[in-house]
């Protein structure tokens, strides 16, 4: 089954949105495979956002993501990578439609509540970066 990496960023954690975000993914029908509340090291942040290392906002991005705990998750389900991106809405909350997570709760492009892998390659890389194989709970729904 397809898997994606989803992270509630420090602003989402501090605003009490973990439950709301988990609930949206559960209600959609996706399956939670792994989750942890953690404070991100500079090293992990720089690896996670490596593709943005030449962007002018890279330093700000790393500072923000290491500023407080994040809630890192792996979700599984049919077409979950692309559908999670639709559920999140556009990167800049100002462009994100109402009904999407960023459209409903986001404040600015930096503080945009949530991160989700943007492709199968990113999902594979990010899941391996944030979780050990034994952290992934692969199970069949029986009820
Ligand atoms: P995310 O999906 O986590 O991936 C890269 C992040 O960079 C993105 O969400 C935004 O939060 C952030 N970002 C993009 N553009 C800017 C910007 N101009 N200033 C600050 N952060 C940005």
C-alpha cells in the first residue's frame, strides 16, 4: 500500500491542531502507520529540506522547524501521497482553498501548519529519514 510522510509543524503543534489533522486523515479512511512527537535536530532539518538549501528562506525554514516539537507521521492508503497534498492545500495558505488544512488554519508560507511528501520518491526518502523500519506498523484492518 502507498505510504506518505506527514508532519504537523511547530505552529500546528502549538495551536493544538494535532488531533484535528489526525482526525481528517482517519475520517478520509487512511491508515496510521507510525507517529511521534519530537524535537527536530538541525542536522535532520537540513537533510529533510536539502532540496531548498540554496533558497533564500532556507535558514528561516530550518530555524522554524527546529523551534519546537513537530508531530511526524506515516500514513498509508490508496493514492495517499497526492490526496494528502490536496487535503493540505497550496503551500501558501493565502492561496489554499477553504476546506483544506492550510486554507482553514494556515497563517503564512513559513507557518503553514503541515508538511507532506510531494512524490513517491520524496515519500520513500522522507519516511526512511524520519523513521526506522521497526517503527512502521504495517497491519490489515480487521474491523
Ligand atoms: P513544506 O511543504 O514544508 O516544504 C518547504 C517549505 O518551505 C514549505 O512547506 C514552506 O513552509 C516553506 N517556504 C516556502 N516558501 C517560503 C518562503 N518564501 N519563506 C519561508 N518559507 C517558505
